């Protein structure tokens, strides 16, 4: 049966709705995970370059929520909301992210934290409800570049934290 060979490594059914961003961070996995799970840390690095974050409420537990505002460098405020769906410290966080609790366009993200020698590889896999919403996030909101900048901010923050810990 020549030509009947089947590959099992097909693209996932969600490939046209996904954005996947990864980064190596020069800090231990536990510290990177902590920076993602404690509001005192999140407010210091969350968001793309030039953005700041104001938290309205925060409860890090499965089913808990983070209600916050992202302040853009141009003065625009973006209401944001995250529900923590699944938490496996220090390996994985699954979340639902939208503008508000009842946002029909909310998207799912899975964050994985894997040891990479003394560093940590973080992978942020986001799946949108539709290809159109994914494309809009990329084109209108620059989601890929914004995601990279956010992970760069996390890396800089955590590297600084790790350095302070090593000095103390």
C-alpha cells in the first residue's frame, strides 16, 4: 500500500486558533512560578513594554479570579479578567482570560514551567474560540509581540529577584 503511510504528528485541531510563545528564563522554576502566582510580583512585570497593572481583586486558587486593569503607555485602560482553571505548582497553570467574567470571547491559556538546567523554559499556549478572534488579537492588539514583551518583562524581573536572593 504505497502512499498509504499516515503520520501521527498532525497539527493540532486548534493550530489556526493558537498563539504559542516560549522563553528561557535564567532563574529556578519555583521562582518563575512564584512570580506568576503572587500579586505582589505580577503587578511589577505583567503586560507588554510600557504598560502598568492595577489589581482590583486577586485570588490565586483553582476557580479564583484576578480582576485588573492594564494601563497602556498612551493612557488607554484595558479591563482584564482571569480565572485560574487548573494549578499544578510549579509545573502548570491553565487559565481563562477575557475582558470580564462574562466575556464570550475569552480565551484559554496553558502555561508550562519546565526546568532547563538551572534555568526555566516557560511556554504560553493560548487558544482562542475562533480563528477570527486569534487573527484580530494578532493584527489589532499585536498579541505575539505583546506576549514576547510580557515574558521578557517576567525574565528581567525574575532574574533581578534571583540576583537579590543570591546576594542575601
